[in-house]
């Protein structure tokens, strides 16, 4: 039997402060985290483009304190990318 992550419809926010370093840091601030209890996956992508494997990264949110997400980078075969202020962060799932 498969176990799937919790998810929420239209769970979306934007990055306020970048992780440090931008390509490997494991925490960053968002406008408002989704109303979910970790762990769950999110996709980080530029707001100027559709999220594709060439411009996006899937992260695993493992903790939330206030508006700060603690994450594990480069999940589900994605590649770690620079996370910059203003980027979109959305709860996404394949099921």
C-alpha cells in the first residue's frame, strides 16, 4: 500500500529571503507557509515561467517555524537550483 503526502489545493507562496548559500542552504523565509503539517513536498520555480525540470526544484519541507521553511533540497530527481526572493513555492504532487 502506498502512502502519499498530505496536500492542499492552491498551496502557494513566494520566497522572501534566499537560503544561504542560495544553491544548498536548507532554510528560507516565505510570505506565508501553507497550512500543512510537515513533511510535504513543494516546487520552487520562477514566477516568469511554468515550472519545468529545467528551471524548478522540488524540496521536502521538514519543519516550519513562523514563516521559515526548513527543507531538504533536490527531491524526486530534481536538481538543486538557486532560490531567490520573489520565486514561487507551491505544494505539488503527482497523485
